[in-house]
C-alpha cells in the first residue's frame, strides 16, 4: 500500500471564473510544488483542457484525472471523474446535448481559454460554461456511469451550488457513494447532520487561482504503483464508486 496525496477539484482558465494564469502547465507545476500525487482538472461543464493537462501533469510526474464540474438543472455542482481521458471526452460530447447555449460575455466572464500541451492558446469556448445544464441531479449518475465514470456532489459544505444548500438536505436518491467537503474540519458536523457514514468523503481545493492549488488536499492509501497511472486512476475511482 502507498499513500497518495490528491486534489480532485481544480479549474483552468477555460472555466470563466478561472484566472488566465491557470494554464494546464502552470497547474501541473503548482501541483508538483505542492507535492500532490493525483490531480483532477474539473472545469465547468467541459473537459477541453484535459488533453493538454494530461501531457503537462505527466511531465511533472503527476497522475492526472480527466473530469469536470457539471452544473445540474437545479444549479447543483457535481464532480465527474473518468478512468481514461477518452471516456471523459466522449462524455463531454454527449453532455453537449444537454447544455443551454448562451453566448459568453468576455467583458464579464473572461475568455474561456483552450490550451495545447505547451500552454499556447489554441481556441476559445464560445458559449458560457457556468450556466445550468438540463440534466437533473437524478440524471447525472446514470449518464456518467455510461462512460465509465464516477460522480459526487461538490463542496456540500458551501452555500453556493452545494447540494445541501440547494435542496436543504442530502437526498436519499440518487445514491452517491462519495461526497466532497471543502473543509474536512467540518466532517464530524456533517456526519451528525447528514449521516455521511459509509460514504467516501473527499476534499478538493476548488482552485481558480494558482496560489490555491493544493490548499485543500486529501490522502488515500492505494495498492497501485505510481509507475502505472492507469492502474492508480482505476483503483482510486473504483474506491470512490464503492466498488
């Protein structure tokens, strides 16, 4: 068994709330400085910077996970993670059917930048990424599982876009095998109020600026060897999925 230090919730400059310095290469570099082992890129409703992030992360010895922070029709944020980059990109193509396309206002929300592996800007997302999709919170786990992924409610201890803040409780359905707490110091409080026992409780920085990468991190014990990133991803995500 080996201990891995992870941050599974980070945004690049593709997210409209992400700073333009949050390039895939810079994120990977900050993750290395923060001594993280496993890092997920989770931009809002898109995985378009995940290919560049995979290359950058691997050059720093970081195990990358392709993901996104999906916004449900109820305006709840759900972290979606995938074992393979190709699965994430296929999922994004499917998700495009459920996006509500609103032209991005760059003067308000920023440019939504797409990068290559050398941090060159190669494109822009034309439509705003932070608005809600037409997928309900009930629909998301079923769709994610079709693409070999796992998902769980993001930052359930935050007022903005947290499932508890929106619904008033952690609902019995859909059954999430994991949840994300931004502040793990509140674990006992949330165990008491919402019965998290039996769930895999994760954390993540939700970093939108480079200086916040690794601010909130967790650790996990895995049997997989770091020299085989695919096996690390597989074991970790299956643990999160309750398998």
